[in-house]
């Protein structure tokens, strides 16, 4: 019998990809704020995570595993709507823990934003010190898990990918679409990160699901093995797709005073996950190649 998996945020970039990726090996139940608009997901329930009672969602899906991928990720929106950000990104974990049996595996997708600006290659033992509403809300979710009886795994990551919903545009699509349209853009040359593709991360989450004991009630960093700037990432991606790079300018996040606070060092040290799982995380070249492959598939 296939494991039953509930995926939250299924109308977002990562949640939609997980819902499609897992459908062959698991019985997938997907939830989001509106209907999915791609084929292949039989079980979908629209559900508002700010609701007080999660019993209807749990009774419908009866999950063996929950991947909590839903989040408000727009930093400016979170700053302007802190109550909503804390409800979706943080307090939802407390509600899940109250609604599910203790043996239900709960995987929480967290973020590098729980660390302060002065942490380079932050590891799991480093103290968290979020500097934005988004980071503080995600850290609150981690807090609720650590002080619960849930069988949780916290996965901190920094993802890049491509939306299944063609009406949505993420970081990668913005870079590619701007170059294709001949539009000038600015990419931060003062922001470091360790990106991993949503498809590669999905593979590692499947390993966690199938090997729950090693990851139970622990936190892991699961991201790319190599550091790059947002500018380097964008230039490398465009070159791989044979798209022009001449209109991509070097920018600095510090030049944007009205932008929500975001660390210039978003790097994560992932050695612990590699040691426990005996799996190798991707290089930048591998991450770019996965993005290229998915763009080539669509053409």
C-alpha cells in the first residue's frame, strides 16, 4: 500500500512540483488556496491555513506524511502583513501538531532567513536570529515543532525552479523572460546563496520520507554545495540557455531602501545532511543543468 502524503502550498512553485513528482510512488493529497490548474493530481482540497480547525483537512487526507511547503515568501508583503505571515508561516505548525497523531511524519520546509546577516555557511547548531518578519515567522514554526510531540523534520533550504503554472513568474522565470524580451534587469552582486533546484530537493525529501528514523525530530540544511552571487547565477543560467546577458546589470541589495530586510549572506552548510544520508548535494553546474533541462522540455 502506498504511503499517503499531504502537501501544503500545492498551488505554489515548490508545492505544485512536489505534488506532481510524488504522484507515482505515493498517494498524494494536495492543498492550497485555490484549485490546481495542471493535470495529474486527483486529490485536491482548497484550504485556508489561517483557519482555526485543521481536523477537516486531516480527516480528508489521513496522511502518513505531511510536507508543509506552504508559505508567504514575499518579504515586502510579510512586512506589511505580519499577522498573516505569522499565521501561515508559523502558527500553522502549532495547529498541525494539535490535529495529527504523534506518529505522523511532518516535514517543514524552512529557510536560510532564520539566520542573521553575519552568518556565513550557517550550520544547524548556529543560533538563529532572523531579521525580517518572514524569517521570524518561519523561526516561530520551527519553535512550535521543537516544543511539540510531533515526529518532525525541519528542512532549511534555498530553492530555485520553474512554475508549473505558466501565469506565475518566479526568480528564474523573471531572469529568463526579461532576457528573452530584451529588458534590462539588475541582479545582486552582493548577495551570496547556495541554490538547489526544486526537483533535486524533491528527491532528497523522498529519501527522508522513506528513511524517517534517521531524520526524526531533527533539523537539516539541504541546499546546493557551491556558493554564488545572484548575479553569477543569472549570468550562468542565461548562458546555458543561449540567451543574451548584455542587459543584465550588477546591482546591490543595499541600494534598495524600501526593500524588506534580507541577508546578503544566505549560504547554508549542508555537511550534516550529506553525512547522515550518504547522499551528495548538487553543484551549481548541476543545478543550472536541471533548470536548462526543464526549459528544454517545455520547448
